[in-house]
């Protein structure tokens, strides 16, 4: 290796010398959520509202100097108000559990790039849903701004209703009004729906155990989701919220798509209000005259989870 190569190597090390993760650290967050589902096109609603609470956390550690690893875990408990014949009762309990992982390169002065994967299971009484997400993520640190992006795939196993595969992508802009007060906004595509979201986070302590309050909301044509709660940042040195976001743990996103996933299930399961109705058909009563008499017509569902939809095919029933 000649002197020029040595100089280039030194310059590269100086340029990309930031610690990916400052040291072993973690965070815990607890909060509540509320989801309001809208009517799904021309079919009756199945899911109407959902509310409850969740707890999730993460542990991050450095892998050498330039790489980091984070493991996420969380649980959710709540209720869902339903309407229609797709579910056995009007008020259902829902439980969810999730695990996630981030493997990434990061320089706190430049940005982050890595891979992400998660799996979350929702138990909605007789309906069990497994949501798997994987893809690539990136962040760019530009002074008081952070730009974030994700691209990947969602796979949802709806049990009896089938399995759907979807493209997933999101873009987000974070702005630190102060080093301890963050506002953010973005747009996301998940489960064939586009939603806008916004949020705030305010830290009240810069000690080794820091506390912050957060609130987030997302909006789409088929659902509105709101979450709020408190976060506890653990370990490492005392630092601002901005430094914790860029030097310690990436976001935990296990239940961020709760509303979009529920809206997709709504589209798959929601039956027409007139699923069983009389149909006017011509039936011979006595020769040589005939007249129209009501005959029962049953709609048979044809589930299409890839498009978060269901078609109902009328089937005539004989007397």
C-alpha cells in the first residue's frame, strides 16, 4: 500500500468514524391507543372502533464501531367493537405480541442505513392474524432535521381468510424545535392504503434515565389511529433527546400499522348489509300465466386478501 492509499484510508476512517451505538442502552414505552374505522366502500362495517393499551421496548448494542443491533419486543391488549355477521360477538378482546430486529450501519453525524424485520401476532378471538414485515431503512441527519425512509414487504396471514402480500414504504421528516422537543410528519403506504401521520415527543430529563411524553396520529380514507404515552430511556450517559435518537436506539414500530391492518381485515370480512335478501325471479305459477315471486338469494364470499377486499357472488336458492 502506497502513501496515497494510506492517506485515503485515514480520510475514510475520519469521515466514517462515528460510533454506531454509543453503548448498551434500552428504552421502554407504555401508552394507550384508539382506532376508528370508516365504512369500507359499499359493504357494511365489521370493525368499528378499537382501544386499549400497549407496552414495548428495545435493547441496543454496538457491533464493533460502525455497526449496531437492536432487538424490539412488545405486547398489546385491547377491545374491538364489531358489527355484522363476520364475528360472533359485538365486543371482542384482542391480544398482540411482537418481536423485531434492526441491523444497521450508522454515523451520528451523517445518518443510518440498515435492514429491519418484525413479526407480530394478533389474537382476535376466533381470528388469528400474523403480520411479518421486512425491508431496508435509512436516515439522514441534517442539523435539526432528520429524514427517514423505509421500503419493504408486508405479509399478513389472516387464517381462514387467506394470506396477503403487500408493498410497504414510508417517508418521514423530523424536526427538533429544541434538542429535547421533536415534531414529525410523514406518509406511509401499507396494506394497499396510503396514510399521513404526525407526532410529537418532549423529553423532561437528560439524565441516564430520561423520560419523555409522546403522541402520534395517522389518517387514511378507512381509519384514524391515535397513540400517546410515556417513554423511558435507560443506560448510557446523560444526553438530549436528539442525541439519544442519533446515538442510541432506533424507533420501535411493532404496532404502528395496527389501524391499517385492521382496515384491511375490515375489507376482507365485512359483509353486505343485504347479504341474505329476497330476489325477484320469474316463477311459473299456473299455465299459461307467470309472475315474479321473491326467492332467497345467498351471497357467497370470495376472499381476496392481497387487495384487502372480498367479492360476494349471489347464489340462487331453490324452494
